[in-house]
């Protein structure tokens, strides 16, 4: 019985830890998405032009 209780405790700790990590990621996702959108298509690696029109929103 003691061993089963220990396994349950570790499972709950793992579930809570994953939930906290997902929550933190969800909290910062809008800023991450905004940064990706701002940088998307701003570089043209073939020509070296920082204001490429390769990708149009």
C-alpha cells in the first residue's frame, strides 16, 4: 500500500509540473507569436536584403 501511495504522489507531482510548464508557455505564447510574425520574411538569405518581399502576409 505504501508503494502505491508513493507512485500516486509522483504521478501527481509530474502532472502538476507539466501543467505549470504548459501554463507558463501559454502565458508567453502571444509575445512569441508576435516576434515570429515580425521576423517572418524580414530576411532574404539569397540576396542579403533585410527587407525581402519573398513572404507576403
